[in-house]
C-alpha cells in the first residue's frame, strides 16, 4: 500500500518520478505528490485523487531539478485530501518525507514534537517523521542518513521512509522495516522504489534492501548501512521482467490483458517440472525425501484470492498425498495459538510477497519452529526472502489490483507440490503422477479455448449490470471457485456478491433468493460420488424461487433449469478450478466496465496490502 519513489541523476527529475508513479499507482490512488530539491529550497506539489490530478497541476511548468521523491497514497491515518497527501515537510520547509506503512507510536511522537514547538498541518502518522527527522538532522550536522538511523530507533510499526533535504538535493535517503524498498542502479542515476516496476524503464539492475537497513543514494553512489551505521555489502540482481510486461499492450485494461496472459503464465509455471524418469522436479522446496516423508500436517496461510488457492491446495494435497491440510486466513493465524510442531509444513501463498498479514503469520510459524515454503510471484520480495524455500510462480508482473493470472499459477504451484509429496511418500505411483502431470500440461490450451469463446459471456454479463446482488454456488473443489467469483465481483463491481457451498444453501442463504436474483453455479465434474446431481438439485431449488441461473459446466454435461450455460473443457475434477475461474474473471471484469467502475484501480483497494 502506497507507492514510493526517489530519484537522483541527470534527468529532469519530474520525468522519471511521474513515470515511476504511473507504474506504482496500483499500490494506492487516494493522492499523489512529489518533492524536488531546487537550489536550496524544496518544490512540493501534491493533489488528492489520482495521479492525473498531480500531472495536471505540474503541467504549468515543473521546475528543473535532478533529484526528488514521489508518492502515491492509500490512506490510513487521515482522509484522502491535499493536505494529507505525501510528501510531508518540516517547519523549515526544507525536509520532505514519504512513507508506506503505519507509524504506530505517531500520536505520542506528535505530542512530544508539538511540545518542542513543531506545528502540524495534516492528520497523518507520517508528518511526525518529517519533524523528527528535521530535529535529528540538525543534531547530526546535516547528515540525513545518520538522522534516519536515529529516527528509526524511535519509531514503532512497519514502514518504508524516503526523505530529501533542500540543502543537499543530490542525496536521497531511505529505510525499510517490514515494508518493501528496492534500489535501482542506473548509469549516472539511481532510484529507490517500492518495487522494480517503478524504474524498469530505466534499468534492470537492482538491490533488495534488508530489514532495518538505511540507504543513501546520489547520482553515482549507493551506500547501505545498518542502524548502527555499519556498512552493508549490497547484493545486486538482474530484473527478469521486461518493461513491456508493465504496459497494457493494446488491451483496454491491465486486468483484461492479464486474463488473456493466463495460458502462457500457466504454461511457464509448468516448464521443466517432470524429469525424464517421470519424477516431479521441485528442487525449489529444498526438502529431502526423508523430510517430505516426515510431514504430518500442512498449514496454508494466505489472504484474499491467494487464500482461495490455499483452499484448492487442501483438496489436492489431501486427495493425492493423504496429508491433512488446514487453510488459515493469515490475519487470524497468529492470534489463536495455532498448534505447530516439527511435522508441520507451512505454505505461505502470496502474489506480491509483501502482504503484511501473511508475512506476520510466516514469522510466527517460523518462530514456533515450523518449516515455511512460500509460493510467490515476485522475485526477492520479503515473504520468499524470509521463508525457508520458495516456489516461484511465473505469471510475470500483475498490475491490476484484481488478481487473475497469479491465482491460476498459484493453483498450478499447489498441484505440483501435492503431486511431488504424493510421489515421494508413495500415495501415488509414478504412472498416476505422470497422467495427472500430463493433464496439467493440457490446461493452457483449454484456458485458451475458453478465452477464444468468451464474447457471448461478455454480452450476457452486460445484461446483469443493474443487479445489486449475485450469488455463487460451488461444491467440493468448486466451492473456492465460488468464493473467488464473489470476491472478484465485490472488488470490481461494488455489489453484494457471496459464494456458498451448495450444501449450505438450505441452511440460510436460500432466503436471499428473490425473483430475478442471479445465481452462478459451478457444476462439479460428473463423478461416481454424485456431487453433480446434488448440485443439479440446488439449481432446481433456486430456480423454483425465481433465481436467474447461470451454470458453468464442462462440455457434454446435461443441465436443466439454467437460463445460460457457460461451457468449459473437460478436465479431471481436481483441476476444474483452473478452468472454471476464467469465466468468473471475465464476468467480474465486464460487470465493472458496464457499471463504469475503474477496473484496474477499484475504489478503496490497493494491490499490495502492506499494513495489518
Ligand atoms: O499479494 P498477495 O497474494 O498476498 O495478496 C493477497 C490479497 O490481498 C489479494 O489476493 C487480493 O484479495 C486481490 N485484490 C484479489 O483480487
């Protein structure tokens, strides 16, 4: 939440700062602002609302400066307004700071600073840091990095801070605690940013900053120290994403582009996962066969859409590997004394790798002695760096706030883990594993087939645009799909959407059905367990009460009572979510467009939830 950028170099700083903020806007869009160091004074411009408002304000004639900081905000303390927008400035008007995270002890700091004569002009937690840094910089004879080291010692919470001072405009200083900050290494220019997307147009060389490390950049130098001032040797890496991955590439929205990228994302995540001797290759887990055989229980921790991938992990791992799996909402996990022992493996699933709730749950599990494997899409982000091992999904950058391709690749990752464990512990034999793996390889083509026939669904969706409630029903592995369909619709269409397990319908939710209520049913794959027949009864029950029923069903399934049937290709029951999710993404996308909502940046949301 909140996007941060700092720049030092030879360009007119406004250009790379605004370009970076465009790439970071998905992290928050309540306000945007910049501060530039211009000949002994600061130029600050900030505006409530989207970045476009700031850009218009800067159109007049932005001053020429070669360094600066920029921020795009997701509001926590203080509403979205011009005066609460970052950067925040000290009373001398010379020091500016931007912030991502929460300063938990801001009110006591504020009282202390006010008693020392500082006056405040916002309701934010961040402004306290501007005043604190200002005092500390004076104590350190103008050394902003030393001031930052001391300031951090006085702060509680999770934060990334970046600051600049007008008297030394060639220097930008940053620090991180529990929130992300990366350094971009350019040619005669350097960057600080919340993620690499901010500077990928300028450089592919990056350094990930560690916990409680302070960085000081100039156009030609990067110095990293710990809070004691000791130098830290930076670990440089090459960014594998191409700049074009962060462009819309002809699509009207990033979300639509990312939906259409799913066949490739799934295929990429599967590359090289079966050896010539038919073994699932998951060296990424860094677990020996003995360690895998010693797993007694698996706990998945995740939030939002990633939590739904976790639910699918439960079905797949329990079915194939015969190991009990718990799925936990990460924000609840550490507050209820979970039972963790040496036989517990934790799977932490996160697209961004920065979700604070998941990170805190991971830390709790590690501190209790569990081994943690992350499933993550963002290289070198905090969750994989703190986990014992990581299986990277290969979805590429996901820019739209609503998660699509990341989810499908998370599903693939959990299937691979389930198959690997099942093969090692003998729950499945090599032939069974190979057959299932071959079914996984079929999925990209099947997703492509759904996407090629999606136009009628888009038209159909528009006919539901005025509805203010949509219900989703699933059973078994279709249940997390129903939850995901509802979550997508809530966040994009801003309407009441709920997912239910079909069997729960008569225990309460059926009271919601009224004449014309749309109900989307994920029909289970026909199987000897008769689950599909039970769901067909649910269809009749809701139809009898006036619902408009849309059914997502595999080709060939016989259905009565549906107003519309959306066909998906045939696949094994446990793999059906990869296919059934796609029409629901398209449904939510089209609803948002039809209702005139901002698809890529839905209201009140941010891509990475970096506060608890
Ligand atoms: O980056 P993460 O996967 O940890 O994010 C978890 C959730 O915040 C995320 O999936 C959220 O629910 C999405 N906006 C849903 O589309």
